């Protein structure tokens, strides 16, 4: 059975795969990526509290999501990346809140209680497996995962 944080990351990947404009989001990134625009999801930092409430382990994780493109022409990469600021945040927000019909979100297939904020920043040109990429770096802050011990 997968551990709670690993399961949550897997479900974040599943949601990210539904976002238009992202061609691939692998569970375990390969050393070489053959897609023009792709996502990577990985643990960034976090902490655990034991026994609050009694009999549980509460993880508060900061989970990183990078959306990268091999298109390094700055004008084209900005055009490709800019819409993802809203579409990624909407996809994640729908998971932990109610939609316009009053239906609750899926909470990332019930692996995440909630998260506090979704930060983003621009990734300047960098190297991924010898290929130059540009993109966006998101961080889901205080991603709460509660597990019974």
C-alpha cells in the first residue's frame, strides 16, 4: 500500500493531467522527457505532528509542481505558460471547494484534507536532462494529510 504523501502526490498528478496545455505529467520523471510541455510533482518540504488528534499522524506538506516547456523563445514560452497560472489553480481549487452547483470537490480522491495557498513563480531558463527549459514553479503550501495510526 502506498504511503499517504505518495498517494496525495499521485492524485495531484492525476488532476494536473486534466489541465489543457500540459502534454504529460509522469508519476516518476524519466531522465529525458520527449514532450514539449510537461509537469513534475514532488515533495518540497513539510512536517508531521503525531497524535493531534489522538491516534493520528498529521502531515503538513509543501508540494512542488513544475510546468516546463522546451520552447525557450521567451515570447512563445510566456504565451504558453501564462494561461496555466489560472487553469492549474482552478483545477486544484475545485478539488477542495464547492463548485457552482454546490457539489463538493473530490479532495484529490480523498487523499488531501485541504491546502492553504498555491504560490507560483517563473522558472528562468534552466537545464532538464541536457535540454533547456522555461516554466512555472507552483507550491501547494500547508497541504494537510491526516492519517489514522
